[in-house]
C-alpha cells in the first residue's frame, strides 16, 4: 500500500518526502517533478520567498538508473534560505531568542500550537505548519502522477476564481490542459485580468486574496473506494486529503452545494447502457456514487481562504505578556491560489495512487498495469 510521509521546516535544511509502496519498474522523469515544483513557485501575486528559492528535487533513495526498485523513495528539496537562518534554526545548536515569535497571528497555527505543545515561541510551530511544507508534497506528487499516467489515469485542475473574479463557464478536461494560463491558472483571460487588478489593489493595501480551485481526474475506472465502511468512501477520503492542504477551508464533489437547491429529478445522473457499457447522461455526482468511483470523470472544487499573514498586521495578543499587539509578519504572498492548485493536485494524486494500490496490489508496475487493464 502506498504511504507518504513528509518532514522538514520552512527555514530548516530542507523539505523531505518518503514514499512507500511504489512498485518496481516505474521510470522516473526528474525534470517532470521539477516542472511541478516550478509551477508551485510561479503565479501572479507571489511573495519574496519565491525569489530566494529555486526548488528542485533530489532523489536520495529507491531509484536506480531512473527506475524504481520497489523500496521506499526518498525525495529532498533543499532550502537555499537555510544559510540565512542557520544561526536560528540549526538542529546542532542555535540562537532561539533573536527570531522569536510571540505576537500570535490570527488564522495560523501559532496560538493553538503553542498551547498544545507548551512552548512560548510560535516559531517552533509555524516552521512546520508553513505552506513551505507543500514543496515536499508536490515533489512526491510528481512521482504519483507518473505512476498513475502509466495506468492512463490523469489529473489536472485550474483556478475558478480569485476574490470576486469568478469564471462560471463549463470546460472539458482537454480545455483545462490546453488553456490554463501560467500566471493564475485560469482559463478565461477577461476574468483573469479582473483578478490581477484585485491582486494589485490588495497588494497596495497590504491585504490578501483567496479563491476557488477545480480539480479533475480522468481515466479512473469504476469501483475504487467502497460503500461498505465510511473509512473506505472515496469522496470522504479525497475530501479529507484536500482539507489537509494549508488554507483550504471547503471541498465539494461534483455539483456539491448546488445539489441542495435541486429536485431529485434534476440532481441525479440517469443511467444508460450503450455499446456494451453503462453510461450516464450527466455527471452531477462528480464521478462518485455511494463512496466509489463510477467510471465518470472525478470533479472536485476547493475553497482557499486568503493567506492570514497580512503585511499590515491583524490585531492580536502577545502570547507571553498577554498584552495587545499587531500580528507578527513573515514573508508572504498576496495571492497563492495558483500555487494551492498545484498542491491540491499533488494531494489528490497521492490519495488516488493510494486507493489504486490498495485494490491492485502487486510488486511490479507490469503487475499493476495488467490488473488495471482487466478491470471494466
């Protein structure tokens, strides 16, 4: 079974991912992984940290001559900024007073983490809770993408909205792949122009913006996930993994909340049998019925809140003195929705790969391909 573990701090030596369960025989293209890392760092509205780092993955184990061995794959993304923080972050011994964070930031893990772990410096919390951690997830996502593509399962996504600039058009999977922009991962250029103006306005005001991301999965056959226990339900599992991404506050499957406004005759996907297979006249369920994939395209939408680190600082309290203060500021983005889209793709890839591994089993890629090919 596939598992993913990440480690590392935002200003530590690096971010690391250990992936277990990748079958033997998958040829790894490292440049494709680095392409995903580049996408994560790109986008209109990103902050100064992205100018310091130039993320590239290094494979430390589990691959020989570009081919997986069947053993755990370890990936590293080294932090260039560590040299500037070594004095304050070195595990061998460092100065823990000069970069101390006491003015806890609303919307972050600072206050809850300090109370939970009994520390008086939020840096011990924020270094791990930071979205910088997602560099490891995206690197691992590059492995999962190549594994699933070997089974003809594809994952893509785009940005539906930034702030109030919303794109309500209907798009095919191919539209998303071909038309997604590099700057905001949007498809409608007029909507994107409005979004960029909103970002510019927020930057001047020291504010931030969130948005909505749409994700698609094509090629996943019927029967992944299960209605038999709540732990096995595919929609529940994917919603959980997407909600684990920093700043994500909502997930919907298929038509999601709009289904609550429809009549039953309008909400459900009628079933037909044509050319030797079952089909549906619509896909309002988003490709999942009863907790299992039904062979249609999987569709998810994710709501990302505005980043809570505002350059003008929100009202808060000094944790140690209990006196009013302005929230501490770290380098931050005005809008990181395009980056979040890449991270959400990686999270989705990880869960799909895990679900597929549970059903197919097998030690080699050729076994996986044979077993997947035999499914209807």
